[in-house]
């Protein structure tokens, strides 16, 4: 992976974190798994346990300001 990926579910906590991340990190892909459900498996494979979360190019998962567990997102 060459850039960071920010996963979120579209809730107010996630959107607020998205704005902060975009101001801090260059070359970041934003994935709203609330609307693009095909990316849920990518997030899970990367180790995302809750959203919002930032996956770094090194594969580290940074869980940010708990908004929802992946189980809640999946429904």
C-alpha cells in the first residue's frame, strides 16, 4: 500500500475526523463504508475494528475517536 486509507461510516464523528485527517495527511484515500459496502472486507482485512480508522502505508491501523464497531456497520 502506498498511501493511507481512512475508513468511516458517514456518521458525524466520522465526518469530523475525516476533515481533520484531510488537513493533516497528504495522499489519503477516503472510504465511506456506509455508502460503499463493497469495501467493508478490505477494511476488515486491514485490521479495522471500528470506524473512523486510518490505515497507514505500513499497515498500522489507527482507530480514531470511536464512532461505531465494524459489527454495527455491517448490521
